[in-house]
C-alpha cells in the first residue's frame, strides 16, 4: 500500500563514540565526544531501555557531556545516537500536551498540559502563563517587565492600570480634569512656615471650566475686597525725634487702618500725625475737631483750624512720659481723586501728667491737593521713646 501523508524528511543520525567511558556504578557524567544543543537530540539506550531526556539524563558542560540520574553499573551496555536536522517535522505535529524542551539542560520549555493554557518555564520554574485573554505570571508578584538597564520603549493601554507603586523619572502628562480633588494628598505636605506674601502662588479652576491655572496671592487679595491687608508692622525702643513709614499709601487701597502705640520722652507731649508726599515734603492745612474726658472727670476738647504740622491725636495737655498711649485710626484715601475731602477718624487712650486715664475721639481732613504716600509720627516737644506701628490696607470701599 502506498504511503499516505507528508513524506518523511531526511535528517542526520550519528552513533556517538563513547568507548572511552567507564561504567563502574559510581560515575554519572560521561563525555559525548561532540557538542549537542538539547538533551532531546539524543537517543540513549541503557541496557536496551530507551532513556527519557530531562528525567533519566541531562546535558552538562555546555552540551559536551551527558549526566545520568542513576550511575550505570559496571559492564552496562550504553549507546547514544545524535539526531540532527529535520526528521519528520515535529513542530508540524500535534504535541497533545507534551513538553517542548528548548535549552541544553532541559529545564526551559513550553507546555500546554492544561487545557486552554500555555505555560512558559525557565530554570525549571513556571514563569508566565497564557490563557484566553490573559497573559499573567505563574506566581503572583514574581516576574519583572524589563530591567533598570533593559527598558521597553512605549506602552499602550486601553483600560485601567493598577499598581502598588509608581516611580516616574520623566515628566508625567495627565489629561485635563483627570485627577480628582479627592486624590490630592495635601495633609502630608510641608507647611510654608511663613506668612503668605503677594508673590505666593495658588491653583485656581479658571472660570470653573476645568482648566487649572496659577494665581498670585496679590490677585486673591484684590478680589477678596474689603479685607484688611497687612502693609507695615514695626516696633522701636530707641528714642527718636520722628518715625516715618515711607511709600505705604497707593491707589491699590481706598482706606487704611492704623493701629499705633507711642510713649514720649517728655511729659505732656502732644502726638502729631503728618502726611508726606512722594518728594518727602510734609503736607499742610490740617483741620480737625476732638473731644475727650479724663479719669478725674475733666473735659479735654479742642479743635484745629488749618494747622501746618499735622493731625493732633490727643488733647492739649499731652501724654505722661511714663505711660503708653494707643491709637485706632481710619485714614480715608490719601491718594484718592477726592483726597481734599478725605481725612481721618481716630480714637486715642492714654494718661495725663498725673497718670489719670483719658480717652479722646475725633476726626479731621486735609485740604492739600497733593497725594500723600507716607505717614510721619512725632511729638510737639521731645522725642518718641517707644513705638509700635501697624498699617493695613482696606480694599473694596469707596473713598470720598
């Protein structure tokens, strides 16, 4: 009957010369007299019994030796045939779950002995398995994808990537709106450790449209409107004739709050507050009215009609040299277009020369047509001994 099917392909069969090997019941490794690439390339007969590659024997010394799992006894009859070339095309055949051994020592292979699953083994350990729609490691958390020196180029995923940790050495790029606020951990951040200043930056959702942009603290301060913004804060314990806070007023704010405290060197000294222009000149023509009352029941009221040296923040008797006096002052638009109708409202508490407590309140305005950018404090006699000056800008209020 004629042969039906694919014709048998020719190959090379060579009986290896192992006549120099000595079998004595203790030796297990013997020379092959040649080098072969896989244990499966050998047909080994031990006393008429065909040996199984990888079980009964394996290759050693890079394929130049054979190692038996059990030492052949003295006088054993062993012959070895090397098979090379195509001998029927085994890859064209149905392996039906049989293991396909790939390396010389028989511990790296591919097998499909589980239905609908392919297992990849390296160094005699299952590493990766392929099932329907899933390429997974055989053991959880065991196989790396690339190394620190051998990296993959690009990765493309259409779905969710889940990881226990992520280290990014380059600059990440995220789609706008893809990071939820709930995913931002600011609790573990480092505190700024200082007061917020105009140059500090915040993140803002521009127009609530999902586009995040940076914004300076100065813009938030302007937008908030009507709030108090600290512009100046200073203290002094050195005697001086006058204290000037320079360039503190501008068109940025409509009104200013001044919280001040002073102690004179000279008894009965009268506190003056003067406005100064951009050239350092003290403005003139101050008008004011003030009423006061002392602890002893004395009235202390005064007025000022066109004074050239400043607003008087206390009655004519002056303050005690041994006690502090404190002022709460509202200054209305020194750089306003209507500044010639602007001025101050103030409250002052202090002590007279007999150390009686006294309280004054009053207001005034200046008729100078020149913008004021600085403020000067002094006494009508003697020096300032101790001082504290805090100035806030007030935005969002109209100045008239």
